[in-house]
C-alpha cells in the first residue's frame, strides 16, 4: 500500500512540476531618456503603455529605475507567449491607434527616448523554473549579465546550479530569476539574472563576503581547472517603480 501511495504521489506531482517552467519569451528593454524627459516616460507607462501591452497579449513583468541617480534610463522587462509571437504582438501594439495617439500627445514638447537597448531572453529552467514575485518588502534588485569565454556558458550554468545560488542565499542575497539571452547574431548566449538585496550597500557587502568565502574559492578554483569561465560581468542596481509587478 505504501508503495502504491508513493507512486501515485509521484504521478500527481509530475504535471505540477512541468507547469512550473516558464516558457515565455522575455525582452529586457533599457530606455535612455532625453534630459528631463524620464518623468514623462514613467507617466506614459503607468497611465497608458502597460495597459496597451496587456491589450495586445504582452505581459508586464518589471519596471525599474537605476539606483545611480546619474543614470537617466528606465529599465523594464516584458514577456510574450513564445518567441514566434514576439514580432506580431509588438507590431500590433505599435500600430494601435490608441498607442499612436498617446505617443504623439506625450511628445508634443519633444521625444522622450534617445536610445533603446534590447536583450531577448528565455528562462534558465535548472536555475529558476519560473519567476517568483513574492513579498520581500522594500528591496533593490541587482541585474547581472555574465559574458563567458567561448564554450563556457554550460560550465557557468552548472556552477550556479550546484553551488553559486546556495552560497548567494548564505550571504543574504535572494535569487529572483535567471535567464539565458537569445542572441540575434548567433553569438554565445549570456547569463542574465536578478538578485534581491535590502539595499545597494548590503548587496555590495554581501558580494564581498561571498567572494572571500573559503567554500566559494574552492568551488571557483575547481570549476576553472580547464580555463577561466567568465570574461566580463556587468552589474546594475535597480529600484522597482511603484507600479512594477515584480518588486
């Protein structure tokens, strides 16, 4: 009887586990604003753009401002049901007469955005099957992007799966979500992820303690016996806007 119950429980839990994997296609967009125009851009997102994204089947995931006050950008993440639907849904949004009216009205005194950076991504399932919004209280997010040496992304993902994420938690950092970038030029993908910290200062202190940890130093050395894994890391600290779903 016990064996039967155990097998039944396994069968019942398999579909649930499968459903936890988020197969959507994500887009990380950074809007570099013209001087003094970011407040107008924030207002446009809050009052119009987010609603119009939803109307056209684009999910609002997160909206951030950099902690660095000299950085005049707005960073946000949206999601499409799948990769093949991205262009059609975006074009549907962009051609919506309501959006065109809103955009024109908001730019009566000049354009708001000077430049847009885009990164397309998919969830890295072994690191974070899905986005966990949670209720963490007031916190900042750290967006980290890892550029690997050729052929080393798999090694990096394994190191995160087996060791790094656990050590992050040990030093008070919250693993929020991990993505792998989808590069249009077919170059090697990057690992892109969000950590949660109580503040930028606490995040910096946590990383300092993490890097000095003997267990991490042992793991790092062992993983690089056949060569260095990470070529470059870009880190940006972000504060969620009040209307951001993820905060």
